[in-house]
C-alpha cells in the first residue's frame, strides 16, 4: 500500500514500517534517533533510505510485543512454543523458525505470563474512567501528514472513536509507578513520541487529543497504571520534535547523513562523577589525618576495587 495524500489509514504493521509515504517520512522512532545519536544512525533506521534496512526485534521485547497483540488485538502475532527456555539447539531452532514466519516466539512460561498480563490489564482498564473509550477505540491506526516541508508518519496503538484520546501501551520490567514514570519519559524519548502522535491527530482530524500511557509491569503482580502526558511534557516533546524535523529536512534535501565529528573532541567526566570523587578524597584525607587511612568512610576493599 502507498500513501498519496495526508490522512488516517488502516494497514498492516509491515506496510507501515516500510514507509509508504511519497517521500521518506519522519517517524517518532527516527526522530528520537536523530536527537540522541546522529543523522547517519537515522539513515540506517529508515526503510526508505537504507537499502539493507531490517527491523531488529530483540528477544527481550517478546513478552511486551505479545502482550500488546493480546490487549490491542492488533500487531505482530505470537506463538507459544513447547519449551520452558530457549537454550537447547532444538529450542533455538524453533524460535528462529517462528521469527522467520513473522511471529513472536514465547516460551511456555512467557505464554502464561502474557495471558495473565492481558487479563489483568483488560480488567483494570474496564474498571477505570477510560474503560468505555478504550473499549470502542480503533487500534493500530496509521496517520500520514505534512509539516514544515516534510512528510511525517505514525502508527497509534489505539485511538478513541471520537479522536479525543490516544492510548499507548507500554510494558516495563521495572515499575509502573506513575510517580516514577517521568524518568522513563526523559530517558526513552516518550515525550517526543507523545508530541508526534498528538500532532498526527491534530493535523489530520483537527482535534487535539489527550495522550494516555497504559503502563504494565511484566512480573507479578503485573500492576497497571494510567498516566497522562501533561501540557509541559507535550511542550518539551514538541520542541524536541521541531529540532528533529529541521535536521531531517536538511539531511533529506542535501542527501547528507553525517555521523560523529571527524575532529578530535575532548571527553570529560560527568558532573556527578567529579562530585563523588571530591567527596571520597575529602573522606580519605580526613581519615588520614586521624592516623589510619584504612578506617576511613571508604573501606580498603572499595579503594582496591576502584584502583
């Protein structure tokens, strides 16, 4: 399938990830690469620019990918294989065969976990204030639009029928605590993704939607939380996105995709490391003045390991 004009579309994940826009389009994932790495990395991650492009599905993400399919009813399908682990030659071969068929392989234990996760997430959402909106939402909707002279594209996990809420499902091996999620937003570029998706709906449907993350832990008790992107999160995400868009446009027009600088660049220590070093030196000096440096607040074992 190819896209000829801006709009909302239904298409397979494979068709979307092939980038069906008239010219290479900026996605949120490529925007995050531009911001955190270099244009060369962004070129490598673009299916339209890199002739050797291949999607890299990490085994560590298998459980989350399958849970996404189970909860949303869309996305890459999965297969539960009859192995407790993928350590034997036979099990590894079965997993590779599954991946080659476009399926997400799960061990027996992962399959049981995934089923429990999906059931708990469904119950949690159904009992929440967004239950009705999520139940009638449309899933895996593709948006393509033009902004600042470039094409942009996005595939949304779920969008409320009236276009007023975007739902994005995230799984985590750490915590779904809403009060700790800000770190994930900052570290993983979720603010850029949220701003990109909101732009998509606003540009095509002329509605500015709310953006809500459905976050679930991948270990018992598989806790779930609902977290909304604040106006400030979206503002910062939009500012980052504007910078990525300018970079993308310049690189596409010049067909130039530079990596890191060829100049010799001095590398310094991060501030927190310098501060810790200064504190440790002060503690050691104080203990030395007291006559026994081995009894300082920094143990001898720690000093030996640091050396």
